[in-house]
């Protein structure tokens, strides 16, 4: 089977640092794939908090993850400090992709590249919703595509 290849731009607008804890380690004595997804989730939450948002509180809407890709490039171990860079790309009228670059902070070595596709979701109505203008205004004012601008 062919390996997944992520072609991500080098445009990240936020960074956070997380320590690898013993609970992040699997039977192979390195960060497990499920724990990497949790670390990415934490980075996304921290990013949203920078803009006074939460996953269930973006102008009355929440986020729903529609797809996820993680491409591992190195192992991480207990005590490693991971720098996680976060960015946004590929906007459409309902969502976008969060992109991530995970780096071993001390070694300056890329550990993983990842993306999560998200859509905005009205949990009361149980349906997808258009991206709130407030999200663009705070998080990506320079990335508003013309086709999305027309839809807002």
C-alpha cells in the first residue's frame, strides 16, 4: 500500500509546546498514534482559545472533524518536548483544514505532519453550517476566498 504524503504549506500562525507524558507512550515505548491525535486535538483547542473560541462555541456553532491524516516522520519518547505549529488552509463555505507540524523542540526534528478537515456544525439542528464570519475575522482575515465571501 502506498504511503500517505501530505503536501502542507509552511504557513503556521500559532505554536504551542506540549510535554510527552508516560500516558502518551504505547507498548513500543514511543508516542502512540492515538495519543498523537490527542496531542493535535489539544493544540487545536489552544489555538481556538487564543481567539476566545471553543470547539462548541464559535458564534453559536461547533466543529466536527470530517477527516484526519497523520504522517509520522520520527519517534517521540517520555520527556520529549513537542512544539506543535497550527495553521489553516483549504477553506470552503462549510469548513477548512487545520494543519499541524509537530517538532521535537530540543532536536529541531519534525516528528509528524498532520491535517484535520473540519466543518462547522449546528449541534442543536444536527446539521452542518456555513463558516461564521466571526471565525474569519479573528482567525484568517487574509485567507477569505472570494467564493466563500460571496456565501457569507
